[in-house]
C-alpha cells in the first residue's frame, strides 16, 4: 500500500514535475510559472487548500476551498491515471 502525506515546501520540485507529466498525459499546456504560483500558497499554509503527495513522489492530490459557505469541487490529479476525480469538501471553520 502506498503512503501519502501532506506536501510541504520541500516537495515543490516533485509536485511541479508531477504536474507537468499530468498536463502532458491529459494534453494540457504546461506553464512553469503558473504551476509554481499555484502550488506555493497551497504549500505555505492551509488557508487556500491542501496538497498531498505519495511517499515515492509518484502521485499527488490537491483540494482547494471555495469559501466558507459553499463546498469546493476540484480535480484530483495522479500521473498514474488519466481520469482525475472531483472531490468536494466544506471550507475549514
């Protein structure tokens, strides 16, 4: 079974590499500066959401908050699957 944990700032390079592979597999353009700008605030604290990464840095998941009064639905990405799933969760109190 694969171990997964909260990503931290030191995981940024691995996350960028995983995101680039995800974009390639799904046929999306990859933009390094945009990806970096998206991950940095998520890794700084959980005000905007959370990022998880597997222990072998082979997959990651991102969950972002939409707001205090409505649930968020975002894509969860894995480089081992071409079918992201949507995850909904209430914003933290």
